[in-house]
C-alpha cells in the first residue's frame, strides 16, 4: 500500500490521507493514523473536564477556585492540567494579577467561544432527542434481557 494510505472499511483498496475531498468527514481516515492532530484535539476538547470548563467559562471570567467549586468531582491537579491544556490549545486565556495573594483569572478566547458554540449545538441536539434515546435504550435493554446475552 502507498505511503500515507490507510485501510478504509468502505474502500478496502485504501484511502489517501492527502485527498480529503474524496472522503470528507470519514472518521476512519484520521482515527487510525498514529499521532494524528485531529484525534489529539478531539480527545482533548471532548473529555468531560474540558467540556465542563468550557461551558462554565462561556461569556464570563472565573477564578481557579470558582471553577473548582463549580466542577463537581474534579481534583485541583486535574483542573490545573485541564486548564493548561486548554490554554496551550488557544482555547482559554489565563491572566495573572500581580496582587497578594495572587489572583488568576480564566476566560475563553475567541477560538474557545467558537468551540463553546459547537458544544452548545451538541447539548441542544441531546436535549431535543433525549426521549428518543431513552426509548431506544429501553428497547435495547429489553431485547438484551430477553436474549440473555451479557
């Protein structure tokens, strides 16, 4: 197989990674490549702590302690790591104020705001379809119970 080519379930002969026009939005194309930037970014922004931090920072500035208090179950270390990663990716701005004790504020960057808008669309979709999803889960669980498969 040619370099830069990955196997595709829909195209067994392979798909060229350098030809996105042929396979727009084909998740298998980026999912199987080691070190893929898209996969790394999705892993970062789609984790539960990042999603919660981004949601809380929508249109407001919060201090570290406020974020920690608002995000139930997050440790100080995990919040620090999450905020550093979001800052590194250009999604969150960290401002240190030269006062005693030090005050550190966090806010979304313009890029972070665009991500929040995307996340909000996903939340809206979930809210609109939660009844259908609950019904599908119940039907699945009933079939699963009747068939006796674990």
